[in-house]
C-alpha cells in the first residue's frame, strides 16, 4: 500500500399532417420541390431538439468532469493528486480481492472502474510528469516508470481475456496489485519527492496546473 494516493419534442409536424392532410397535388408539389437531401417538413424542430440534446449532454459531461477533477484539484500539488489517485486505485484492488468466483458482474464492474482510474492516472503522468522528469535529466526513472505502465496495461488485457470466473483470477489480481503498489511506492517515495525538491514554486505550480488540466479531459 502506498503511503498516501436529454428533450421530449412533440412531433407536431407529423401529427398536423395526419389530422389535416393537405391535397395530394400540394403534397406532390412539395415533395417534388425537395432535393434528395431535403430534411423535410418539421425537421427543423427535430434538428433543434437533437442539437439541444447534444448541448445538454455536453454540458452535463463538462459538469461531471468539473466535479470529478474539482475534487482532485482540491487535494493540492501534482504529487499529492497523484498519490491520492494511487490510494483510490489500490482501494479498488482490495474490493476486487474480496470477491469470489460467483460475483462475476461485480468483478467486471470493478475491473472497468480500475481500468478507467489507471488510464486517467497514467495519462497525467505520461503527458506531463514523465516528460518534465526527462527535461530535468531524470530520463532513466521516467522511462522505467513508463515501461511499468505497459505491464499494468498487460495485466488489464490478461484479466479481460481470462474472464471474471477464471480460477486464477484472484491470483492475477494479487500480482497486479503488487506491481501497482511497488510502482506507486517508487513514485511517492523516491522519484516525485526528489523531482519536486528541485522545482521552483512556479515550476511546481505549472506542473500541478497541467496535471489538473490533463485529468479534466481524461475524467
Ligand atoms: Fe506511474
Ligand atoms: Fe502514479
């Protein structure tokens, strides 16, 4: 264990057409005047509703991201945010290890949750922290850590392939947890503190801002 880590749109055009049909000649004239790509009568409100739905969906997603990342942004500096994420990930592992073979749905859901959490976390490190480490002549550690992220993805691949009712599922999760725990320890106890110590206040704030921004888009 690491030390810390929708709109209902009434189809008025359709109902109007069925309750007061226009003369056939009008209908055919209307039909003839349409291009092959015409949206047809009443499409405007439908398109507007669809666009409205998209806007609502985007706003909801934006709000969700803001909420998720806002909670993390409140944690503190980049290294504290990443450590808190380690703790969240390891707690999911513990829930996985408390399941039995009959709990296949729960195992699938927990693996999905873990995959999303680790994916977001790795993206923040690979797009911000590790590049910053390389820029600070810490390429050996950055490459080692990024290499381990590859094996973390391999564990996720293996677990998805073996299925949640496999007899060795728990054993695989245990090995997976050990790797993530060791990796998180190295980051929290060696690499991050040493790197942070060499950063100016401005550089530290910049990395925190970039980690938060990357995490927002990945949330
Ligand atoms: Fe990492
Ligand atoms: Fe990490």
